[in-house]
C-alpha cells in the first residue's frame, strides 16, 4: 500500500510530502528535502495491519 504523509524538514522547516510503501513494514532511510536538498533521516512505523502509524523526520547530522 502506498501512502503520502507530510513531514516537516528539520533543516528548512518546509512541509514536504513523501511517498511511503507500507508493504515493506517498519523502515529507516535517508531522503533529501525537496526544498533545501539536505539529507533527512526518515523513520517509518507501521501498525500490525500494515497501515502507516507514524513518520519521524530527523537531520542526518544531528
């Protein structure tokens, strides 16, 4: 299942929309901000049914 949550970039403060494939379960990966191009560490958590539970966005160097 594909979900499109919004997250706030920890560098520039802009709200961006990311694409998440929840069939992969819990994930952690780096994606660049579409506005300022800084690397954001995204932590994706899914519930027992495979639905998106929450997304955390942190700076890569922080």
